[in-house]
C-alpha cells in the first residue's frame, strides 16, 4: 500500500461514516500567537471544541500538515536518530464535536486498523490513562483486547490538556509491537518505552473535563473526540519498512540525495542519519515556506532557518558542497502536490527562497566548521571539557550556527556546552546594540559622518533578536 493510499483509506473510512472531510489548515496557526506551528490535527478546531465557534458539522476527518520543531513539542533533535520522528509530518485524525464519544471512537479506530489496514490483532497493544476504567472496559469487554495487552500509563503519556485550565481528558493509544530487533537494552522495554519497538500509531483523546484554576475537574456537558495518527508511521507498517524513511513517502527524496552525493543510505549509519535529516528537513522547509514562513533571525522564521542550516550541514558531511536543498525540495513538491495543491502555486518561490539561504550560508559554513573543530581540539585536551559560551556565541553570531548544529557536530558526549555563558554573551551583544542605536538616534554622529561623505549601510539585525527563547 502506497503512502497516498494509506492516507486515502483513512479519509474514505471516516467519510463513509459521515465525517466532513476538512482541508488541512496552514502550518502557521491562524488565531493562536502562543503556538509556534500547527502541531496536531485539533489545532484548527480549538474554538469549536470549546464551543466558541459553531460549524455546520459535528464530525470531521483531516489529514493535517504538522511541524514539531521549536516550541513545546520539539522533535527536531530526534530526526535522523529514531525510526518514527519527523519535524514535518501528516497527522490523520477524526473529530467529534459533542457527537460520538469514547466507545464509538475506540470502535472506529479498531475497525479501521484491523479490517481496513488489516494489522495483525495479536501484535497490537493499547495504553489507557491510569484510572480510566471506562476505556479499559471498552477495550477489554467490547473489543476483546486481552488484559495483559492493556497498559495503564500516567499523565505525561495518556492525559491531554489544552492548557493549564480548560478542556482536558484521558487518552488511549494504540501501539504495534514491531519485534525484538526494534527494541533496546532496557530489560523493562514495553509500551511507553522511548525506543521504536512498541510503535505508537494512534492517539485518541477523550476531551471530557473542564479544569479550573484550582485544578478541579468538572465533566463537560458535551464531551469531544480528537484523534491523531501519523501517516508516515502507518505507512511504514503497511510497507513493512524498517523506518518511516524506508517508505515511498521518503525514498524518492533519499534517492535524489544518493544521486547527488554518490553515496548510499546503506553505506554506514552516519550516512543514513545525514540522509534522513536531509529528506525530513527538505519536506519541512518546503511546506513551511509554502505556508508563508520566511527564514529570519527570530520566531518561526528562525526555526525554519535552523532546519535548513541543519540540512545543509549534514549535506556537507556527505560531500554535498554545492547547493542541493532546493533540488530535494523540488522532489518533495512533485511528490506531494496532488495531496497539497498549494505547493504548485509557489513552486518557483519556494525554490528561490531555499537556494538563497543555501548560497548565503555556504559562504560561512566551512569557516565556522573549521573554527569549531579547532575549539573542540582545545576542549578535548582540557580538564573541564566545556565548550565556552563565547565560542558558541561567535559561531552563532559570525557564522550563523544554530546551537543544534554545534550539538550535532559534537559526537563526544563528555563535552558540555556552556549555554549560560552563551546567553550572557548574547545579552551583552544586545546591550551594545541598544547603546549604539541610542547613539545613532542622537543624530549627531550620523550627521558628522554623512557630512564627511561616509555612507551607512543597513545590514539587518542578524544575531540581535530574541532567538534564545527557542534555542
Ligand atoms: P511519540 O511518543 O512517538 O513521540 P507522541 O505521543 O508525541 O508520539 P501524539 O502527540 O500523541 O504523539 O501525536 C499523535 C500521533 O502523531 C502519534 O501517535 C504519531 O502517530 C504521530 N506523531 C507524533 N509525533 C510525530 C513526529 N514527530 N513525527 C511523525 N509522527 C508523529
Ligand atoms: Mg512525541
Ligand atoms: Mg507518545
Ligand atoms: Mg501520543
């Protein structure tokens, strides 16, 4: 089954069960300045869930573009290392706004997974929230999942809340045991473990309480359902692929990277990591730019810049010295334009934005890497094994290295980064820029210089704005 077919199967199933097929919303949330990017299917329905916005349907199905990089949900540094995490991914979801609830939601999910996708029943595991006996009864008595394959997990995994107050409720998640070879060294490896063995496929959220300032939970009059399943994960299972990157949602992009670099994904683990990062980040950059995010030194644009620079750095590692990301991005557009037609409209624009960023970053990348290598030699020889805040700041300020590039380059985990020192250097830089702005504003110095025929050039605010919040 192709990735596109896995997507269609999901949408068609819920359409058949009277769900309205709603288009994915933008990666930039339209009315939520607190949220960096749309990171789940429910984001476009937030106001509907709390009853502030009425829609002419009470059930919906979507395939939602999501980004989990920067902000509260940040999977950026997992990318390349786990089989299942991306920065950009598609979340398939069905929603009920006060229509059906727990039993129906569980029944739909189980029916679709076992009869639609035909997953082997004896490999499926279920997690529920600690005290959610209602969910236990449904899974065990109605669906027939044996008790020993139902696991009770705590708040971090299986309780969801919109914020500190407001709608919240327990979740239930469906996992598939992918076998021992995906496992880890932990003797207690089980559902909820961080490794890729018990792969979490689908999360069903039961929005059934309202939490007030004291933390008291009051049942909602019209409980709601919000679910999310990663398309890339279900596709990897359907294609019996080792990782999401071995599915047809990624292989054409990786094929292009192989062609450009003359290397193979199977050459060695480090090459595989680089190719995974590049293919993932090509998708993220393409979709973010298509939704109007531009590379910048703060906020959303800075996260995009980090993603692109990280990809370029990994490209350098496998010998890609010429700009390549705009080429892999074109592959993404070709593959995804059927499902997301908006990509067609901005094809040339996306290519040029990426190419520009590549060209400007390439100039400093090699010098920066050299400086970092030299600094690391000294650090390794030293007792404390700390990379100083000043070096991190110089790499950041002069060479445009986001901190995560530095982290990626340092494979020796006895070395630590002095991030406090980095913040201090950043603050000192801000102070300096503030006083120089005050100086310029006084006009005196400027008038003198300009009278003397000196032209000033605006070089932007590179490195001066509030990025440290999202580093
Ligand atoms: P995990 O525990 O594997 O990090 P999660 O519990 O953070 O996943 P949810 O927030 O429950 O994920 O999101 C719903 C579904 O979206 C997950 O069950 C999974 O299928 C998918 N998903 C979540 N994060 C990612 C990601 N970074 N890349 C790809 N798919 C993801
Ligand atoms: Mg997660
Ligand atoms: Mg989880
Ligand atoms: Mg989850």
